[in-house]
C-alpha cells in the first residue's frame, strides 16, 4: 500500500508565501528590468544600476522560491534547505 504523507498546514502557508513572492518578484523586479524610464534630474547610470540589481534579483530569487515551494510540497529535506536559502536572501 502506498501511503502519502499529508502536508502540514504550516508548510502550506509557507508554500503559499513562496508562490506569492514569485508573483510579486515577477511583477515588481521584472517590471523594473523591462521598463525603467529615466526621470529628470536622475543620473542615467543609476537607472542602469537599478536595472542590474533587479535582474540579479529575478535570476536568483524566483528559482529559489519556486524550488523551495516544490521541495516543501514534496516534504523533502532539500526543500527545507532551499526554503532557508530563499528566506535568507529575501531578507537582504
């Protein structure tokens, strides 16, 4: 007989948070990467620096959040490790 483990409620809340973060990072930082218009009085170099920071966030954060949600859903140990990585980098 194949018994599947039930995912605890706390893990489901954390998975929901990670999915919310993926959507938020896609909209917020992804939008910054795609269209950031220089404002008057703002140095164009700062615009490119902000775009680079946003691109780095998109490249690192979104896969971490997605892997953390998947790993926690499967109740695997690597899911817990990636979850701590995602939460740690989210705090920076």
